[in-house]
C-alpha cells in the first residue's frame, strides 16, 4: 500500500489546460450588525458575482480549522493549498516577506520589537510606548550603521516595519536550529537570551551569534528615551515549501498591492508582478497585460479586510462592489476556472479577523451550477462544495480548468 | 515541518474569555415514524430552541464516523473533543466510572456479567435470567467477602451495577497488558480464559491473576440457582486522557443525573457537581448556583434517550419540550457560547442508538445567524456548520466565547 499525499496526486495527475484565476478579497466574510440583518457581502450590490454564483459552484471555506481565527500568512498558505497547521512558516520569515525583503534560503529572519527597560534591564513597556513609524525608521538606520558588522562573516539587515516593529535578517552560511524568543511576554521581567532547542551544533552556534548581535544592539539603544531595548521573536528561515510549478505544473503570477501577500506568494514559487495604481481596476489592468505569460493568477484585494478591521461596514460594502465591477473584464479573458473567495472573515461587527467560514464560488464552463443564486455567506451554505477546507480549492480549480488527468484506469 | 495536533493548537491559542455551556440531550436525534412524518424534535413545540437556531449557527454532528452507531461513552468523549477512535476507553473503565467508583491510575477494571452454566460448565444463559438488582447487590457482597483477599498484595472491589451486571476492580502495582474477554458471546459454549495479547510479562502476569480470581469467584457462586457463574469483559485501565484545563484552560463542571455521564466527565478532568432532583429544571438550578465558579458547564439530560429506547415517541417529545422551557434561564446567565446537541440519535422508531447525525446549534453573540430558523434534523442540514465531526464543537465554542488567540501573524 502506497500512501499518496494530496501533493503527490497533483504531481502525478497534472497536465496542461486552461488558465486559473484566484481572486481573493481579504477578510471577505462578515456578520450582520444585528442578528436579523445582512452581512457586508449580502448588503453589497453585486450583479456580476451573483451571476457567477448562479452559473458556478459555491460553498463555505474553512481556512485553518473549525473555530480557529486565521492570521493572514497561514490563511493565504491554505488558499495556496498548503495546510498551515502542517507547513509552519515562522513569523520572522512572514514579517520579512511582508516588507518585501528578498529573503534568501540561508537567511535567518526575526521579528523585532523595540521595548523600554528600567535601569535594571527589566521591561516596563514591551512596545516602547508604540513609537511612531518615523522613529522606527530612525532607530533601525542607527542600528544598521552601528551593528551591521558586529558578526564577522555575516551580513546584517535591520529594517523598519511599523511603529515599534522591525525586522532583523542575518545572512551567512550555517545558520539554523530551533531558536527561542527573547520576549518574556509580560512586563516586570528581563528579556530572555535566545536558546537553541534543536540540540544541534548549528543551532547552538546560531543562538550565540544572535545573542551577540542583541547585546551590541542594546548598547546602541541604551541612551534612547523610550526604545532603549529590543526583543526578537519568531526566528526562522524560509521553510523551503514545495513550489507551484513542481506540484501543479503551473507558471503562477501574483498581483497584489501589499508586500505581505507578495511575500507569501513568492514563498510558494509565484512570480510577483509589478504594476502601478492600487485599486481593483489597476490590478485587473495588470492581469490583462500578463494574461498570455502565465497559467495561474493570484489577485489580492486588501481593502475589504482593512475596512472590516476599522469596523467600517459601508466602506467594506463599497469595496466589494468595486471588485464586482471588474468581474466582466476578468471573464472576458476566458479563464477555465475563476475562484472568488477570501482568506478569512473580517466582520466589521467584530473589527478583527474571525474564524467564520468564508463564502466561496468557483466559476467555470465545466462547473455544476448548484442551487445557489447569490454570492453571500448564508446563500453559499447551500452550495455544492458544502463546508470545506480551503486547501481543497486549488485541486478543484485544476480539475475545472481541465488540468488533471484521470486517477486510475 | 512541525505537526500540530488539534489539542496542541488549543494549548497554544487558548486565553480567558466568556463562559461556555454544553447542553446535551442524550439520544436527541430521531426519525419520523412514517416516512412523510416528523421526527421527535420536529414534533416538539420548542419556541426557545427555535429562536436559538434562528439567531445562532446550526449543523449536523457525526459522533464517531459516518454510519457508526455510537455507545454512550465514546459519543460523549467525542462531544468533549476526544476522537473516540483515537482515544480508546475500555468498557471496564466506563462501567466503573458509571457507578461513581473513584478509579485510580493503576486500577484494572472489568465489566462483569452474572451467567448461568449447566453441570458441565457450559453457558445456558449469558445474563443469568436477568436477575434483579437486589440479587446483584447480594451476590456482589458475597463475592466481595469471599474473594476480597484471594490475590495477595492486591485489593479487590466487586460492585453491583444493575440486574446481572457488576464491576470488578483489581488494585495494585504492575497490572496491564491487552486482555481478552471470557464471554464467548453465545450460549452452548464454556467461558474462555483471559489471555494477554500484548506479549508483555506484565500482561501475562495480569491475565494469570484475573483467571485466579475468576476461579475463586465461580466456586463461591457454584451453589446459586441462577447466577452460578460469571464472565468478565472490557478489562482496562484509566487511559489517562489529557485534561480540559491543560488543553483548553477551562475549569469545567459536569451536571448530570446518571453516574455514567458523571464518570466520563471526570475522565476528562471535569468536576462533578452534586445537586438534588432529577428533572431538567433541577439541573438548571445547579447551573445557576455554580455559575460563578467555573468556565465550562456540561449539562446532561438523560430521559430523551431512555424514551427513545422505549420506543416512546410522545414521551421523548415531551422531554424535549421540558428542556426547551429551561432555555430562558440558561440565556439569562449570559453565556458567551451555548451549544445544544445530543451525543447521538435514539429514534423511537428504532428503539436504540443510531448512527444518524445529530441536530446541533451554537448560540453566541459572535455567531453568524445562518439561514436556519428552526431546531430540527432537516432544518439543521442547511446550517453553516454543515455536516461536521462532533469533536469540532469544543473549538467552535472556544472561538465564539472569545477564548482563542489568532493563529499566526
């Protein structure tokens, strides 16, 4: 008896076929503000998405596991068919990708937080009073200059993210191990040293290198009024995921405005496409331009999530409508399969990501038009895909695009 | 690549939050007596449960696996999020817990059946003519006195259950192995000796000890008119399950009338609450009394199952209605999540447990009100949870009660 993984099946069965579009509205799923009301998607006037739902197949996607509130990185891995519970990507890596850093396979990345400590080195504020992003830029530049060469033989990158958050990358041979974080997660304690839990010589050496950098960096920060110390979290390397072309035989392109999503797409082997503008129509402009050059297109819309987190129900509705208006242009390109979904729910009512399953449709000339006539949370509960794990979407798209051979004789 | 189990996820993500109520109507699911009729739950007048279904999220729970008729023990383990196919609990342990015995980690427990044998030792009645419970009490007392010290260095407990059923517990060091049962499951054969299938020295020794006790016990019973022999089944030890507080950070209480359910609850680390009365309103009295002392409340209603097994459709309907009347009192306590479900189906039409999936609702201020407006088997098939494994319910309750942190950045 041979056990195949889902990826093995795809490796064995994939063939050439039609083009696939994965259109992701970040945080698409929502909630009614009152229990007898409509959700954001149900409220939006979406004639084109409704037509796709009527002609296509629908369902509700579970991004991670039932009840689990997804982070953006894991939620996208899941849409790309990598079970994020199985394929763990470190926070350092996600943060580095998030700022568009060109992470190399040997790089060690960490998420950094500026912090405030008292005269005994005890943490009094884990976020250094949430300093401004301008302050963050000044401080990372100062660190880059003062600590860039404290580890002979290694290159150091200290880069700003936002407010108290930054990224540290150490580049060089032989970095690795299973490294602990320095943040004790509460105030009133001193930062912890980085330790290695892998028990390898490589891990032990790497922990020592990181601790040496931390010591130098804290000295540089010592005279700062607020950000006079720092912590490192999520020390990790590129997890070397199997890539889209190898699993699916797909040449894949990513069209996304925000660095984070470009980064996760790169992690699975997509090429990131450059374009100007940041509205849905600009992303579809890019899609039209590159249509002949790729097999698979990931198009990411960010603002649906941002408005959800702001609690701005109406703005989220309008953004969904702006996407709806672009649907005819995508259809005109004649994809073999078009998926419209979200990476997770971000109900304006909760002002944050949530665990609720995500309304999803797959349009294709080969799809079964289920009984669902509208694109919405409650409507999609009656769809032919049922309630399903998001990792199933890509195999479905492959099938509907004519890209999978028969399994068995 | 790190593999997390669902329990690892919960261990990592749990935080404090609102209170959770798991209200279980045993054997809730039913069938129409005629194919064009209504089920017990659909027949019942349940305005409060219907309102919960309308405001909350619904679905159909599979207790064990599709098509598998659940026993009460495994079905409850599943509701408590322990996959019973993975976490096996022996019948001896369940029976011991069922009578409220304080089982210790080293104890070996067996389910005993009094039986009738002929002059050649061949079984003629595997249940000894279903002797009365009073007879059972007399016989176990007789066995306790006569066989309590036949295994030097070991303590023996022989305790009555009901009719021909009793429990044997052997307490002492070094008991174990994988032990077979003595009951040949048909009349016309002699009881079998206990054998060890683990191949360990411990198992071999334990089998010999148990056989020695059986021999002594059968001698004591030899002059009884009906219960002149016995069989042992389900020889097992406490499986040492991971506990609720450790996995979920929940301080959990069990409110149940019947010992069996109190026992299974204890197995996963719940505290069993004492109270007087045996009607649903008495159980809600207890719930109100202990509300401030716990995070999680398992409330078990037995009679829905008993009436189902009796084939008493109307009485099951009335018991469901009696539970419905208590719902406003539970809501008044303002839980963060209230689940109403059954451990399995017990259709009056079949007069026994069945494999049919169980109508389930989760009410919470954070729930998506799906399109389902009534609480019933057919209505819940259109719910947002879809058809799901019962082990998913607890993570869903955790999420809806605000008790889970985000997964990943």
